[in-house]
C-alpha cells in the first residue's frame, strides 16, 4: 500500500506533494499591559505567500546554461555555411 502526503499552505490553501513547498512562519506578540506576556502564532506558508508579503526574498534562479549543440546540429551548421558560402 502506498501513501501520498499533501502539504497545504495555511494562508492560500495551495498544495504540493513536496515538503520543501512550505516554510514555517512564526510571529511573537508581546503584550505591554500584561507585564510583557507573549503569544506565539505559528503557521506553514508556501513560497508564494512568503515572497508576496516580503517575509522572504525569492530564491535566485541560476541562469539556464546555453545548451550545447548536438553532433547533428554541428554538421548541419557546417553544411549550411559551406552551401551558403558557395552561393
Ligand atoms: Zn500560500
């Protein structure tokens, strides 16, 4: 029997099956009129929500490397140059 785990954002309700989809977000509120007692609020938010609220900067995406031409493409370019040069 197989199981599937679905991770769901507490803010927008977005879902994914990858655990890295969610980030733990906590906020601590300290109450002055109660001798600085604190309340902690915790949630699991997706990358889109943390980026939308500027809690976290978007991950830098590495530039996609220029794909190397395959042998067939190299041969075609050489033939194209030779044919084009002869005309
Ligand atoms: Zn979200």
